[in-house]
C-alpha cells in the first residue's frame, strides 16, 4: 500500500476526489492505493475528502456555512458515489484527522443525506474531536437542525461535554436546533429526576432496613448470649471433669508411646546403619546425609560456633569434620563454615557439644549472634574448600577476607567496610585490614583462584 505522504499515487487519489474525476479515482483503486492513507498536513483520509472535499483541515463551525457551493445536487451525487466506493473497499469510517474529526463529523458540513449514508455503515456516533465536540455538538453549533435530528435519532449521547465544559444543549444557538433537542433535553431532565428520586427512595429504604435489621440483630444477639451463657454454665462442669480424665489418660498413653517410638526409631536407624563399622572414621556430612546424626548449633561470634552433634543409633562413631563443612542457618543469618579439621568420638545415643572455629559465608546476610540458630550441615564450593585448607593456620580475619571475596565477589573495599566495630567513644575500627586482604589474595593467587581482593572498589 502507498501512503500519501510517501508517494504520488496517494496524492492523486485525494486530487481525483477533489476534482471529481471518478475514472482516475477508480483506476487508482484498482492499483491498490491505500484507502486509509492520511494527508500529512491535515490527517484527512480519502473518505473524509469524499464526504467534504472543500474542507481544508479546520473544524471551526464558521469554516463552512449552509451555502457551501459543494452542496449542489450533482456534486453531492458524485461525492456519494466516491463515498460508497471507498466504503466498499474497506475504508475505515472511524479514523480521525489532525483535529480529531471523523467522516461523520465532516458530514455535518454537507447535506444531511450524507449523514444517513454513513450511518448505514454503523460508525461510532459519539467520537469526540480535539475540542471534545461530537458530531451532534457540531450540528448544534452550526445550526443544522436536520443533521441534529438524524444524529439524535441514531442514539447520539446528549450527556457528553466538550473540553470547555458544555453539553449539546448549551451549544444549541438557534430555536430550530433547540426545538430538535428539546424532547431529548426534557427526557434527559425527566430521567435525571426519576433517577434522583429512585436513589433517594432507595437510600431511605436502605436506612430504614438497616435500622430494623440492627434492632433485630441486637435482640437476637442478646437472646442468643443468654441461652449460650446458660448452656455453657451447665456444660462447663461436665466438660471439665471429662477433660481432666481424658488428659490423664492421654498423658499416660503419650508417655508410653513416646518411649516405644523412640526405641523403635533408634532400632530402625541402627539397622539401616549396619554398614557403618565401629571404630572407623566417617565424615560428619556423610553421617548427616544418611540420617544417623542430628546437627544443631548456635552462633557466638564471627569466628566461633557451638555445635551439638547427636548420635541417633546404638553404635559408637568416630566423626571427622573437614574444613569447609558449613552449618546451615535456620534464619536469615550467614552460614558458618569450619576452618580446621576436627575429630571426635560420638557415643551411642549421646550428644557431643563442640566449640568449633568457623568463618562466616554469604556476606549479604546479617552476621550471626547469640540468637542465631543452625540446623544441618552442607559443603562449601571446591574453591572455598581449597582456600580454607591452605589458610587454616592464618589469622581468622585473613580467612574471612578470602571467604567473602569468593562467596559474594567482594572487593577489598567491600570486605574491609563490611565488618566494623564502634568503641564507647564512637570511634570506628575495622577488624579486617589491608594486610589481611593482601595475605588472603596471595593465598588465592597461589591456588589460581580468581578474586577481587586487589580491587579497592
């Protein structure tokens, strides 16, 4: 398709309509010229031009009065032929020009039969132009009673207002148009009055109903409360006696059942762990994954965790805790990973309490304190594990710097400023120093592990 602003064919289509050359117009349609193209300076489509060929882009009521020379019978018949041909070729009847006017609005400027013709194609009659005017408002402004009557009969909305705040009744300037709109205005006023009366009646009915319902509800609540209080008083003594007896029975059963279940659970887990040999050393992570130990812990500081390792089976276990075994936070605190190797004996169905050197991982979370709780264990990444093994004899702050740069991609600046303390005088100190970061970087570089500890930002 060729748009007017992009090629001469479109210009020729508009020109053919304006000069009344139907042969050239038909030839252009046969060539497939876009019937919905718009003129660049007015935004008018060929259909708008066919409806009102003398229009030059103004939507002012004074631009085209009743005596327009394009209203002759011969000219109108030819324009009607153009219009029908365009609509038969899928012209969009609801497009708007640069002033927001539709073909139906342009038809207000010409013979009312043009409006009737367009209405047979079911256009939107209540479209508003850039000034907020509808076709009916334009007819009222231009003193076109016949046009106004046709649009009113087509169901044009009389409640709309333009950008100046006027409705169609306010825009009617002459008695002729006012006479056309008067029945609509009277019907509008009558409907509005009926609506207001109905709303007032509905409001009064609703208020009366609410008052009565509230009274009945209050009375029903009072009677129900009295009945309930009486029934509750009668049932309370009986229920209290029954509950006491039931609680005593359930407590006895629960005590016996808990002992039986615990014994059964221990025996079941012991059978499942028959492949574990007493005296042999096993990784804590493996024992936890197999469900033969329960691991819990509590935070104490950035470098220490208190761990409770419970043996759930009837076997003595030799347990190994490797560097990089981390205790999983039960809340939103950082996880804590062990920095050195631990071995200990875990006796059957007993709990071992350990104080383990550790390092925080996942720096974006809060640092654990005495309220932090941990449940379960997991394994850090290979790079973190390698670093922990290589730095096990280093200062805890060296280890912390290396871990945070690996788990959170922290730079030296991030690490140093993430951890700080304030004394009683308000002086701020940083436990992790540039020296710690340089030492950690040296270890990481020797292991070939990429890091950002050389970066100050």
